[in-house]
């Protein structure tokens, strides 16, 4: 390795360190009364970051392969999806898109899966401690809470189902067949239905939250990773990783009404609508960026450079900051949404995957 390369690495590390601990970042974060919980897929734990000073205040061991993570409506509990299915190395085509070999389920390649590790971990926020685990079926990846916070809607990745969990008794009460490799789950703004996106074939299922029956089924291009909604507009947004697009969904007709092409190299993962509903943010995976779009015109407003392969993405309740979980760089990017600039990086565990905001106790 050349001296020039060593110096370049040192300079990059020094710049990141200065960004992460600059007085400016501490100043702009002052008064933010929330915590950021980050699931770390490879280190089997959850990192807790204080929103007021960006300092890590806890690391919570939770179990194997934590991915999807969300807080209860009252902020007292954080739920995290755990899986004993080993991480599979993705196959990449000539264009850099992940591919899926049809006819093979995940279990064909994961004969050593530890199914006893599967479940939804329950974290007590005040204690910063895992207090229990709910059995929820095989290989849970993502989930969404019902509007009342009494049920979890969960994607079971390797068995082509979605499960409905009653949190009062901790039991699986409904199992809904869906497509291959279900991943993203989102509860509609009115709470009357939930959506499940399936990676392999681009299938999207809409499930009635009262009867637990599938009421609609449509497709988008392959690898739809997540879904979010524009409240009051009857619209949803689903990114398709393999083609670098964002799909706009009519929530009444359950159809794709528009596809938005993201910047070249984008591998969209997580989509989030701003709290005020004016903008849409999409983490672009291997591109190392977050796209900012107008929620009405879908015009690309900006591309924000963040850490390596951002996956999970969340926006602070006041809409001032955005946080991304950057898997390969083992850190969390902090973005000031007034300037659309990364202002800090905070070290997390190994391969941060999901990220959630939890209000701090007053």
C-alpha cells in the first residue's frame, strides 16, 4: 500500500471524526428529547444514541440477527425482529443489482438455521434491557404495529407468510399466505389495512386489518423493500431496489399510478415521508445517498451523501434531522434537513440495519 493511500485513509478518518464531534453538531442537536435505537444485524445487539448530544448511551444484547425495529406508541417499549437464519451472500448481476434464484427458498441454503432464535424481542426502554421474546413464526424480518399498538403485522421471510400477533397474549392469531421473500410491512394511515411487499417477484399484498383477508394484490418491479404513506392523500410509496425506482401507489384502487426513476446507481431500500408530508426521503443502499423528493410533484430536490450502503432511515419527530443506518461502515449518519448535509456519524454495532426514534422520558 502506497504512502499516498495511507495519507488518504488518515485524512478521511480524521474528517469523519471531526464531523462526528464538532461543536456545531452538538449545538444543533441540543434540546432533542428523543433516543435513536439501532438494530445491529451482525453483532446481535441494539445501539442506543441520545438525540441531544449524539452520544451512545447503551448497547443492548438482543439475540441473533436483529433487523426490523419499531417503538410502541407510548414509547415505553421497543420491538425488534430476531432471526436464526444465517445471512446469505447476495448474488449480483452485471448491472450491480441483487438477483434471486427462482424455485429456491431461503431454507435451501440455510439448513443450519436456528429456529429457536426466531421471534420479536421486547426491549424495556427505561431499563435499556431485553425483557422477553415473542414467538412469531419463522424468520421474521420486518413488521408494523396496528394503529392501536395492540397487534404486530410481521413478514416471515423464508416461509412466504405474514403473521398477526396479539401483543396482549403474545400469540400468533392469524397467518396470511403471501409471495416469495416477504419483507416490508406498513400499516395504512387509517389503520384499516396493512401492506406486505415481497422481494422476489415484486408482489404487494393488501390485508384487511379486521378480517385478516387479502383484499388486493398487485406487483411492482423486483425487490420492493419497504413502504410508507402520505397521510390524507390516499398515496403510498414503495421503492424497487433492482430497477432504482420509487413506485407511487393509489391506496383506494391499489394500483401503481406513477414510477419515479431515482439517480443512476440508486438501490432504494427504505422510504420515509417527512412528518409535515412535504417531502419523501429514500435511502439508496449501495449508492451511499439519500434522495429527497417533493411529495406532490415527485421532483428530485437533492441527493444527500451519507455513509456506506444506508438501509434503515428515520426522521426526527420535529422533521429537523434524518438518521440512516449504514451497514458496512458500522455507523449512523446524522443529516441536518435544513441544509441537507451530513453533520455527524455515530459509531454503532456491526452492520446496523434498522433504526427507530423513541421519545425520552420527561
